[in-house]
C-alpha cells in the first residue's frame, strides 16, 4: 500500500499570526525533561536541552494549534489556550 504523506503547511492558512499573543505558556520548573512534547509536535517546535524543554521562539507563526503538547505533558508544565478569534490558523481540507 502506498504511504500517504500530509503536508500540513498546505492545509494551514494563517490569519493575523502576529496578533495571537502568547497562547502557549511553559513552566520550566515543572518540566522533567521526558521529551514527550518533542515527539508529538508536528512542526518540531519543542526541543529538550540540558534536561528541560524549550519552545521555539517563533512558535506563534508556526504552531498548528493542535494542543498535543499540552495534552501529553505529564507534569502540566505546558498550558495551551486557543488564540483570540480571527487570529492564528484556519485548517483547510481539500
Ligand atoms: S512533555 Fe512536559 S515534562 Fe516532558 S519535556 Fe515536554 S514540557 Fe517537559
Ligand atoms: S500545539 Fe501542536 S503544533 Fe503547537 S507547539 Fe503544541 S504540539 Fe506543536
């Protein structure tokens, strides 16, 4: 069976990406360095350095707003809330 690859960048339309504000917050003190956030992020916006997670500084421009990092973090070090209406991403199918 042929492998199907999705190019997320072609599905995502960004609307006023510079007006989203900070919609992900991260508490380094709660991070245990498990790396789960790095595994679930489709856009590779998380990395772990010296035992602590780091979020890409430009995440507002690149994030898919899937909330997977928030969902999977076992220590609640990551908080996520959708950007205000009319900003952020719109996912288009087809
Ligand atoms: S999933 Fe949470 S605890 Fe694990 S590295 Fe990421 S921020 Fe840290
Ligand atoms: S919300 Fe999704 S795309 Fe954005 S940083 Fe978290 S895992 Fe990555």
